[in-house]
């Protein structure tokens, strides 16, 4: 676990200010470095990030399960419109005028979210983790001591000495599927980054299926997984600090020729 100095910030208080800010380094930014290069990070920072449907659904479910009192003020279930027709387009435009700042999500998700939520709270371990996690959607700020890099992370839920991250998947939540998910998206890097920043010891993922039977899987990051994640964090933060402080540019494989 990296040594950090905890910070506070009175400006970044919500999603809009959180995602607009580029002064603090995030796990998503570090992923750009580990998946590509400083050029990819530069492109990421200077390109408008469009909200995908998968991200929108995931964010909506986070609000539904973690901040239920806020859900109706942030999201609205939208009936299906045939946007291929003039009438459908016009009807959708009229609908948007009635919802204010709320984000529309497909109407079918109302039943999906109900089933997902019910299965989470029927799961003894998932229920215990969430009931013990009094802090929800909390933003943390810290400085990485070794490099001086300013960092931030938004934690889904946290207890006295653990973090919970909720993931939604259109696939399955069984162990093999989670291992594939972890390998593909390098979520052990996220776990290592967040445990360092919060100085929490344990990190859990709750995987929730978006399709019937809406299965739930709970996975705790092992010491080995966290150490593997720390390797990725160490590498990316070192690259970031050199890029940010020294304007050092790297391409793939840290600009080294690789024997294949």
C-alpha cells in the first residue's frame, strides 16, 4: 500500500465538478497509461467523454441501491419511442421537456432494478456489507507521498475498514466470469488505488446481473490481487508524474523495443 497524505477539497462536491476536474489523478486516468501511453492519456483528457448507455445504467443503479432517496430527482423511466419516425422523434422531444434535469433511462429497467435490489438484500454477505457501509458515494482526496501526485477517487460504499464497489454486468456474476472481468478491466488496479487512497484494508466487489436470474456474486480482493494491482498503480503513477512534471512522452511498452 502506497503512503499517502489525505487532503480535503471544498470545490469538488458532486459528479459534475468531479468529472470536470483534471487537477487530481483518477484511476481511469492511470488506466489510460497502463493500457496505452501518455499519448492515450492526453487524448483522454482532451476529448469529451460521452456517457455510454452501459455507464448510464450502472450509474442509475448505483443511485437506486446506494442513494434511493435521490433516485427520483436524478432519473426517470422513459417509455419506448420509435425515434426512426417523425412522430416518435417529436414525442421523445416532448417527453424530454417534461423531465427537467433528470436523466431518462429505459422503462424496462424499473423491473430489472427491483429484482437486482431484492437479490442483493437477500444475499446475506452482500446485505451485511452494505448495511455496515455507512458512507455512500464519498469522494476522497489524497497526495501520493513518493511522487507528489494529487489523487482522487469516488467510493461506492465503505465501512470501518473496507470498501464496497458495485458492478453491473450484462453477462454472469459467477467466479469464472468475474475472473475474466477482472483480467479484462484490471479492477484489481482500482482496488489497490482506492485502498491506498482511503487507507482501508479490504476491498469487495458486488457483481450484479442485469438479466434474469439477476444473480449476485461477492468477491474479496486477496492480498495477491491487491499486490498485483499495486504493481499497475506504481507503474502508472510513475509514468504520470514524469509526464505531468517533466513533460516526458511515452508510447506503448514505455518506448522500448520489445522482442516478440
